[in-house]
C-alpha cells in the first residue's frame, strides 16, 4: 500500500460550527466525516450535524465525549438516537471538560456501559496519542489502550509532525499487544488567518484547548501563512511496513475546499 492509497481512503474531521455544511460540499459524497464534540456547544450540536451530513450522503461519525454525558440513561438515549438515524459508527473520547457531567470520567467507562446495549453502534473508534497527553502519563495511556481495544474497532492518532515518533509509538503499541487498525492523524491545508478565526469562534475555553492541543501546528503556521501536510505525508511513507495502518484521518479544521484539492493532487502523485 502507498501513501496515495491511504489518501484515497482518508477520513475527514469537521467541527460543528457555522459554515461547516457548506464547506462539506467540497468533500467526496459518501466519504467518512467525523464530527467533533465541543465542550461549549454540547453533544446535541455534534449529533445534529451528524444526522444532517448523513442525510446528505456522507458516512457520518459523531464523537462521543464521555465527560459530556450525564448518565447511563443519557447514553442510552444517545445510542437510541444514533440507531434511529442509521448512524452505525462513533468515535469515543474522554473529552476536554475538566469536571465530568456525570458518571463517565473516561472513554473506557463509557465504552464498558455502551457495550451492554443491544443497539450499540456497530463500529467504534478511539483516540491514540503518539506524543503523549499533557494530563495523562504515558504508562496510563498505554494501559487505557489495552483496556479499550476490547470494545474498539480502530484507533486514530492525534496530530504528530514527526514520522519517527509515530513509528516508535506504533512499534511499542504492537509490542504491548494492541493490534487495532490505525488511522494516522494529519492536518489538512490550513490558512493561518482562517485557523485563528476558528480558534476565536469556538469560545474562550475551547480556544485555549484548541491552541494547546495543536501547538506544533500553530508554530508552523507562524512561519508561513499556509500549512501543507506534504512533508508529513512523505514522512509517513517510511511507516508503511508497520502493521495495521488503514489510512489518513485528516483534521480539516473546516477548511475542506483547500484540503480536498490538496488531497486529490497528493493522491494522484502517488500510485498504489
């Protein structure tokens, strides 16, 4: 498999905010789009956008942030709503809220409860952190992956700009007995001005998390008005001998038109 093949199987991450539906028109109909969970807007904004994009022909995958879900009954209601809308896949994260809204303080606790529901989604993804997590120790992250793989079908890496770090992490993950397929998380084509506009529009608390979680990308944008993922994709070609790499997960930051134009060109340059 080549990087071109991975790009042709790419997934696209969107943020539920004004203008995202119009931006999504630039993406291939029938492609997989995942919808983030904003602490400020709440889970309903994620579900509403997922339902709308599914109606428009996409394979929509809502993010379920465990700390935003208040109770087992709340979770059951969400699962029922997903089933009614024909949404068969979810992406489960702990969420950035410091204080949980209810009983779920981590993705693992939510996954365990959801596994007991007859109409649970057929496919479940979880997050992975090649460069670690600012609030969670590396050993704890690895143990959490080991525990969550019982419930999950794949994992998606957070953005990392160093392919050597990703390779070292994935090797360690496999040695630890974690064999989930993985989608490599990369940013799309980003305009500095538009990216900063998004960070301001998502709200003060969300903006802080946004900038903290993507500090490496912000640093690159400060050196140039436009960021292109070409070097990161080229570096990923050195990882293709590792097992279980299924494709790229593109963090579009709602800059879909520029990202999709780049993806088509990049996929065309690399043949399987």
